[in-house]
């Protein structure tokens, strides 16, 4: 199967990596040369970890050789599946989906890795909405088992079934969600992280103690503030903005602290500082 992943950030490169591990031909496309170069390094490092812990047997360089790293739109022609993983901004996703529709064969499946934006809304920008749906992976993609498969208003049932099987063939666990903002995971996660930020704002506890409580008291692998830094505070803010706008409910309202950190360029791990310093 030929799979094109559009957007080579953390999520896009992880998605490309897992398809390549499963012997698919992958095109990893970005408009930025430097993003593509970073993606290659990220994938090589990740494959190295998977090989060292015995989770893959194949040589990382053989897996990488199935990935075409490219900024050339003509490489996107003739694929079976397209997955967009660009910024979580409705206008950026819309533009990307229009471009994908121009090159994708009629029978191709087009998926969006959006974490919160309505699939039915995004389907307005593809030429074949029956074959469009949400395919939402989790970070770090090579480690996290879950994939949310999201049905838009016009998504064909047969396409949902096909993607469900495709996800299983990647060694992942699919769940099916209807098209509601934040789907399943972020509906639960966003209020959790938001509440942790409010605890901090209200001075109820230190950031270390908030995270420690959730790690040791609730058995989560990361505390909510560490996890926010790991997701990226800009990404988290984008998700909250969409959910707050769509639900109109204060459960999803971005806290001031989060907005201030993003405005200050403190985006979490990737920028060297967020709630914590790295
Ligand atoms: N590629 C390959 N392997 C990786 C990896 C990567 N990028 N990152 C970690 N690993 C592997 C490590 O090699 C290690 O493998 P072994 O156990 O075989 O040695 C294993 O994963 C654990 O990693 P570490 O020992 O380095 O660290 P850890 O035990 O703290 O685990 C973690 C790291 C897996 C990220 C863990 O902290 C975790 O699960 N955190 C929560 C992640 C989470 O909640 N993700 C969802 C975010 S929300 C989202 O993505 C969706 C959205 O819409 C916002």
C-alpha cells in the first residue's frame, strides 16, 4: 500500500514511521525542507529505540528506505491512503485537504489526524467526502496503541471498516467515535489538564505536587502539566480553542496561564520551556 503523510512534525513523522514499519511504501511530505530533515532524524532515533528494545527486528535503515522524504507535490500522486497531520488550525487543514484532493486518485482514502476539529466540517474541503474520515494517532505514535477512527456525516461505513482493519494491521487498537469536538480522548484529557492548570493558578499546590499526585495517586504515566509540555502548549491551546468555541462550555476554556506561556514562546518540551524547563 502507498501511504502519503502530509505534515512531517512530531505526529506526521510518527505516523509515517509506523506505516513504514508495517512494510508500506510511505511518502512523508512537508512544505519546509528543515521539517523534513528533522523528521528523518526523529524517525531514525525512534527506530533505534524500537530496535534496541527488540520491538522491531528489521534494520532501521531498511525501514527508512521505504520512506520518501519530500517537499515535491508530484510525489503525492497515486497513493491508496492520505493522512494529513498539519497544524491544528482549521484554515491550515482546509487548505491542505484541498491540495490533497487535487492529486489523490478518486478511490483513495483521505484521513485527518485532527485532535478536535469536526470531520464533517473538514469534509467540505475534500472532493470525495464519502472516503474522508478522522484517523487520530497519539504521541509518541510508535509507542501509543490507540487510534481514534472518526466518522464524519458523509463517511461511508465501508471506509470506516477498511480503516479499522488498516489500523489493526499497524499493531494498533482502533476505537470508533462519532464526530463531536475532541472525540473521546481529548474530551476526557482537556478538562483534566485544564483543571491541573487551575489548581496551579489558584495556588492549591506546586506544579511538582500536582503532577506527582496524578502520577502516583491515579497511576498515569505522566502528570498533567508534564503531559501538557509533552503535547506542546500551542497544540493544547489550539485544541482548547476549538473545543471551547464548539461546545461554548467553560469546561474547555483556555486558562490564562496557558495563553501567557504560549504568547511568551514557552511551548513545552520542544521549545525548552513550558510549565517546566528542559
Ligand atoms: N519512539 C520509539 N520508542 C519510544 C519513543 C519513541 N518516540 N518514546 C519512548 N519510547 C520507548 C522507550 O524506548 C521505552 O522503551 P522500553 O520500555 O522498551 O525501554 C519506552 O517507550 C518507555 O520510554 P522511556 O523509558 O523513555 O520513558 P517513560 O517510561 O517515561 O515513557 C512515555 C515515555 C511512553 C512517553 C510515557 O511517559 C507515556 O506514556 N506518557 C503519556 C503519553 C500520552 O499520554 N500521550 C498522549 C498524549 S495526547 C495526544 O497525543 C493526542 C492529542 O490529541 C493531544
